[in-house]
C-alpha cells in the first residue's frame, strides 16, 4: 500500500539497492537518483530509510554499489540538513 501522507507513528522503509537482500551476480542496482528520491519521499513522510546492500560471498561490496553509495553520500553532504534531524 502506497501512502501519500505522514504516518502517526515512527516507521522505517527497508529497501534494497538491488532487487535482492543478498548478493546476486549481475544485480540491477537502483540509480543514485532513485535512491535519493526514495530517501526524500520517506523522510518527508516522517520515516527512515534502511538501504540494504548485500556483500559478495567474499564479504566485498561491489564497486558498482560503492559508486552509487558515494553519489548518495555526495548529495547528502550538500543537502543533508534537509534529511538529518528534521521534522515533517
């Protein structure tokens, strides 16, 4: 169910960077823009985003995932005040 309003209680949205919670070969990752849009929407509605990233069997986060996470981090460096410690 998709909601367009703030919920009256604390909540968290658990979303994966790819389509699976665990690592899968050749996973289709969400774009940094998609992750940022999800983060903004969830925060605006009073929620927290848990972004799942699965390591390889060797315990390594793939470069493609790392690059996306860095881009989200760069966006947060500039726009973090709109996300951290805010109220709806």
